[in-house]
């Protein structure tokens, strides 16, 4: 076991070394400058788009509504990384890691906007008449046939991440641990329930997954955020000290966990964004970037502040899930915190499992060129879920970090290569909107 941990730690340090960090931060900075701070200046427009019906959407191609794709994206994003992952990062890197999560989120918003825009622009229809898109398609169709090897590399890494990283092991492990501690449900029983529920939902494909996400994600996100705010209000005397940011050697931990929570630059979210019933890649990009704000700026921030203000961060006998549970229990009366964390982890992690099942499936379809391997893939995915409760926590998180980094590299290379397309599409969209507004104003005057 020690040899395995040593090997995984070495690989993780290498793939999350300066080149990957520079690529992530550099890409976000570049598009922030070129798109004139779009993630800030157009954020109100992005929020309005969540509640507005897109004009002409009825004629737009796609499998599910734009709002459903946003919920599905958040379902995959707002998993254990937003709760347990934050606690793990704080234990490793201290309060400074929370600062780097914020940096990765602010820059990641424009990155997620860019990749979702490309996903809609370069999507295609597969043999089952379903939308297929994501980095593999904008690499092939945008960069050209000579880069198919890069698209295939992304697909391989995507399948590995779904089966052995974000999609299965960390999520299931967190659920089974949490319900065991809180509700005293045996790990094996919890594992069987998760496996069965996953099988039932994923059989229906993206439409079934998105329906579950549309119901679960908004309710659980609001419940968890509301409970966290109450905890901070109750423990408000300790909050000012929790907000002090320390600049230490924590950038890698913060950015890695930031990517894990919001998946900006990972290339996963564009896969589901491509399924949206929309006529505009720009509009879908704006919608997608709001998920980064919710998962990291809101959810991770309140989780981190509750943990830091509890004073339990340096307790050596607590790991990620036990630390965050103890912190919330300390801040909320009558063991409410324990139940809030347990229920939050259950629902957030389960929806993440569903979302990543779809991501891996789409990568497999691209890699094989056919849909006939979907059923065997789902069987393997479900088997991985059944195995997950019996694996230890430390190698699970290291493996998730490694597979994340391997997806990031080909995706960001493609985004940078297609930067002129992103900038051009964005300028065209907003110039048309300005013309429409001016035309409407003239008609109103007349």
C-alpha cells in the first residue's frame, strides 16, 4: 500500500506541476483579457438566461433543455469536492487553499464559457439521433483531422476519470462513510443501494439523468447553502478570523481542488452542454459559467468558512468527511450539522455519479465510433460503484487528481487553438444583441 501511495503521490505532483497550473491560470487570464472580463461584466446576463426562455429555442437542435443541461453540469460538479474536498484541501494547504479555489473559479468561469460555446458549435448527431459533443468533437472538427489523436487521448482520459476518478470512487466512498457514521447504515448496504439506484437512473440516458438533476440539484444546493449561512451566523464571532488569507505553498492544492469542484477546463461539462436545445453556443456558455460560481464561489466558500471558524482544522484525528461533519455539528445545534452534511453528501455525490456516467459514455462512443459498447460500459461503471465502498480514501483522492489533470491538458490545448473562434462568436453574438436592442428602442420611440 505504501508503494502505491508513493507512486500515486509522485504522479500527482508531476501532472499537477507548473506546466499544468500555468496552462489553467494562463488560459483563464488570456480569455478574461480578450473577452474583457466577460465572467463579471456579463454575469447578470448569464443569471437572467437561467430564467428566460430562449427566443427561437423551439427550432434549436438538442436532446434536453438548456436549463436541464445546467442542472446536469452542476450535478456532476457539486459533488463531494464541494464538501469533503474542501476539508481535505484545508487540511493539506491551510486557509490559503481556499483563496486559490476562488482564483481558479473566477478564471475558470470564462474557461467554462469558452468550452461550452465550442461544444455547441461543433456538436454532431450520433447513430441514435442523439447530440454528441465536447472536446473530442471540437478538437476534430475545429482543429482538423490531423489532431484526432488528441481527441482520442482526451476520450481515453475521460473514460478513466469516469470509471476511476471523479465519477465513482470518491463519490461512493463519501456517501457510504457519511451514512454509516450518521445513520448507522452498514457500508455494504449503502453500497448496494447506490449501485441499484445508479443502474435504474442511467438506463434512461441523458433525459433520465437530467430529469433527476433538475429536481435534486436546485433543492439540495439551496438547502445546503441555507444551512451553511445559518451556521456562519450562529458562529459569526469566529468568522472574521476565518477570512484571513495566507499566501503559502498552497496554490497547487487550491487549484486542483477548485478544478475538482467546478470542473472548469476539465472538458467534462461541454459534453453535456452539447446536448442542450439551443441555437446559441454563446448563450449556453453563459449559462454554463454560472455553475462555477455556485459550486466554488458559493458552496466551497461557505463550507470552508464553517470549517475554519470551527477551530477544528488542525485536529489530527479527522479526515475530510469527519472534519466537515464535526465542524458543522459544532456550529449548528441539536446535531443538525451532522444530518445536513450526510444528506448533502448523499444527494450531491449521487448526482455526480449520474453525470459522470454520461460523460464517460460519450467519450466511449467517440472512441469506438459506435453506440453498441454503451451497455458493457454501464455494466463496468456499475461494477466500479459496487467496489468503491471498500477502497481507502487517500489513494482515491490522488487518483481523482491525476485523471483530472490528464483531461485538462488536451482540452485546454484545443481551447487555446480555437481562441479566434471563441472571440469571434462572442463579439458577433453581443453585437447582434446590441443591434436588436437599438432596433427595439427605435420602434418604441416611433
